[in-house]
C-alpha cells in the first residue's frame, strides 16, 4: 500500500459519523412520541411520558421530601415578600396553564400521586425573568426510585453548546 492510500484509509477510519446512531431508548421515545401525541380540545399538544415499563410504574411514595422542601422554600420566601410574589405568580401560572394540578392528600386513596419537588431560583440581575421554578425529577421516592429512573432518556434534541458557540 502506498503512503497516500494509507493516509486516505486512516482518515476514512477516523472520520466521525455524520449522523449519530440512535440508541434503543431514543427509538422507543420517538415511537412513544409518534404514537401518543395528540391535540386536546384547547389546541394543546399532549404526549405521554416515555415510561420504561408502562404496565408497572412502581415509583413509590413521593410526598414526604417534596413537602419538606416546599415548607423550607416557603419559610425562605416569607422573608422576601417581593420574591414570594414572583414565585406565587409562577405557580399560579402553572395551575392556570394546567402544567400542574392541585392534589388533595388522601392517605386512603389507592392511586398514588407523584409530587415533583421544586424550588425557586432567583437571578436578581436578569432584566426579564428574575425568578424561575426548577423541578427535580431525580429526587428519590420511598422505594429509592425517581421519576427519571422510570423514564427513558430519549435523544438529545439541542445541538451541543460548544459547537454552537
């Protein structure tokens, strides 16, 4: 083999694939999206979560830790009325947009609601959104599983920031 052929072959072997290969989890997420996406009467798109085992979602009880975190968050916000007003506004918006719903606690209820822990992140130097609510789906429940543990990850939908910059 000539040096030119060797060099050409080296670059062909070392070339990065142009299209990333989809993992089985990525494929299942895409199939779930295709199969379950619909528009509701309000015109909103609705899609089911891509559970790893939809027939057996054993996530455990999730009320204790989010409740404790919420109470700590409220105690902290009570010392900053202007921040609490922003937080309450954000939570009210989630309720109005049906991104979340109020759940009445009933220990006798057979269905177990999932409580997603969250907290406020305050960025006072921001011009538009000084407060945002951050949700923690990796918080473990009573059986040491989190919402993230029982869901497929799915493909990365955004380009790599380093490449974009």
